[in-house]
C-alpha cells in the first residue's frame, strides 16, 4: 500500500489498542509510486471425471492465453485444489496487473465459451470453466505477510517492497490496514447491483455471470487445500 493516513487525519479511529505491541513480525506491500490500482483475474478449470486429454487441452489453452505477450500479466500464480469442499484437481490461475490497458487487452482475448465449445461435445457436461475479475484502488487494498522469502500474488510485482507494520495481532487489524477505512465505514449497499436469477441455476450447460456489490470483501490467503504449482 502506498497510501497512508495519520491518526489525526482519520475520521474513524483505528481499532488498534493503546500500547499495542506486535506479537510476531508482519510485513505489508508497498507498490511503486506510479501505481494507483491493481487488477486481478481468476480463471478455473473444474471437472467431473472428464478425460485426462480434455483437461490437459483446456489447461494448456488457458496457460497459452495468459502467456501471450499482448496484455501479459505482471504476475501469475497457479494452484491446484487437493482437498476440501471444492472439486479436487481443479486448477486455478490468479493473474495480476497494475496497468489497466494491459488488463483490458488480456480480458478481451479470453473467451471461455469458445474454449468450452472447442472440446468434444460428449465431454462438455463434465467440464466447467469460470473466471472472476475485479479492480482494486490502492486505498482499498490491504496486505499482510508472515514471511519475506515467499512472495505470492501482488508481492511479485516488479518494483514492489515489503516494509514491516504494526497493524496486526488484534481484532479489526485487517480493517485498519485498508487506507480508506480512515473515512469510510464500508456500508452494505442499499440496492442490489444485479437482480437474483428468476430460477436457480442448474450449472450444467449454462453460461452464468454476475457482478459484485459495492464494498464486497475479497480475501486472497494461503489455503491448506490448494498447493502452488511451480
């Protein structure tokens, strides 16, 4: 985070208790000064017993699209679900940009419907493709790193640094780390952004899309049920 607010400038006070001492060292992200937003794209390939060749084709197609030079992400994480409540074996790509034009170009080149229709029709019911993307202004971004030798996600952005901080180890610390919390209570929106579907989606053979409401909290954190692919 490159935006800072002193305690005297805040409309809403920090949750940090008086005299708080950090129990363990923690670090946060400081992006280059010319960065104002981050742009994130998630892509996933899920399968209900699809043939291995079909999955390999889909995963290679996604990887090739992300690796193309036009709009190439500043950083990419790849993960594989190994246990938990989601479908085991699911592969997920998380791509990051700090340049909007590059993000826009890449987003426009990814056509998951076409990729899905390109596989044999008899295998389509056993495969699902999904993507999520969002834009985050730095004043609404918070980060918290437990170590410095592992740099996941945005920490891979060229020119970024990871200074230490003391907004950790107490209730409300995550909110305190968001610069905009100085003058924003992040209230729930009064009106729905997108109306709920008239009927419950079946999932199979359906193309479903939606939009996040204002002030939705997205958390990217290490998970024991997925492992990074190197």
